[in-house]
């Protein structure tokens, strides 16, 4: 009986240490960063599981409850996760909502236009909307880590020292990640490639890789026959070593585009659908992406010899 009473007193006296703040994160790469910052304090809840598409997900009642009950919600923003716009600003919710794309310290790029991007194309970045895939630049990830530390320290000051220590460690890891990827991609940096979904602009900018076009610019606009014909001709002419697909696109389109060409097919995953969520997930997602890019382009070098 005395032991039971002592246990209850400890739970009442140290609630923050026992549970930590209730944190919800929309997307797995950012969830990995938050989980690293919260290591030793608590575990954030990942809203979108491996099978969910952030562009078109339908919120389930259990997910809506998690949002309402959270102390803080980290999301990218309505540019990517439009389905969260109304639920997050429900008057009955007391959650603090952090739209990460609004951080002014981030490198923020405009969405690209056109199916094939040329360096001297004056309309290449003439879009009005921001490209929301900012997390594919590790320097942006370091900026977001600082923001996560600041927000968590404000809502849970008792654990501010832990958040700060974890954030500093993680920032050093992300700097090493950037260095490692630069070294990995150096031999294939100048080799051209196509992607099916234009999600990699930040990665291309940071690591100076040579993406020359996309089949689909976003999930709301499907490619027309003219663009497909233009890209297929470019592939036939040997203008790209690889075409990278994602799981949600039809493999029939990939087969049709690459038939009769020398282009190889690879897979890039910007959100880590097959990566285990939690601490370390962000680095694994970027290392897998860089590794798959290097593998396809390196094979193409060997095939050309």
C-alpha cells in the first residue's frame, strides 16, 4: 500500500517528466527531427503513416482527436497538407500550431514551371507559390531544429536543457550528413536526370545535382500529351541518364516513356515511406534518397563506357 501511494505521489509531483508534452507532427521527415529533439523526454505522434499521401489524405476521427488534444502541432503548411487547414484551426482546439514553411529563416524556393528546365529559361521559377519540400535541404533541417527547440522549450520549460542539448547534437549530425552526401554525389553531380514528381528542387540546389525536368509538376496537375511527348523525345535523344519514379505514379507511364531509350529507371522517396519513423529517420531518408540517385546515375556511367 505504501509503495502504491509513493508511486502515485511521484506521478503527481513530476507530470512533465513522466509524460512530456503532447506533440503531433504531420510528416515523417520532420517527425524524425522532433523525435530526436525530444529524445529522453517523450515521443511525438506521427500523423501521416507510410500509406498516407500528404496531398490528399482524409483525416480520420482518431487523428482529429490527436490534433485537438495536442499541446503543439508541427506541420509543413497548407501548400502541402491542405487537408489540415480546417482541422488545425478548429475553435475547440487549444493546440499551438506551427506551420514550418512560414519560418523566414528558411531557404524558400518558388515552385518551378514547365516540363523541362533549362538553366537559361527565364520562366523557370516564375511561379507564385512556394515549393513546400524544404526539408530536402539539410541546412533547412538545421533551421527547423532550432525552431523545434525554441517551441518545445517554451511549452515545456522544465525540459528546456534537454531540448537544447539534443538540438545541438542533432545540428552537428546534420552538418555531417550534408558533407557525406556532397562526397557521395560528387562523381555524378553533372549527369542529367528526370523525375516524375517535382519534389527535389531543394535537394538539387543544395547538392548541385542536375535535374532537367519533371513529368508532373505537382499532384494536382497531371501531365498533358504535349509535355509527355517532349520529355520522351528528350529521353530518346539521350538527354537524361535516369528517370526517377515514386510509388504513387503509374509504372505504365514510366515504361512508355523509357521504351526505346537508354535511360534507366530509379526510385526516389522524399518522405521515407519505407523508413522506420522516430529518431534518426530524417538522416536515413536523405541518405536513402542520395544513395538511390547515385546508384542509378553511376550505373549509367558504367553502361556508357
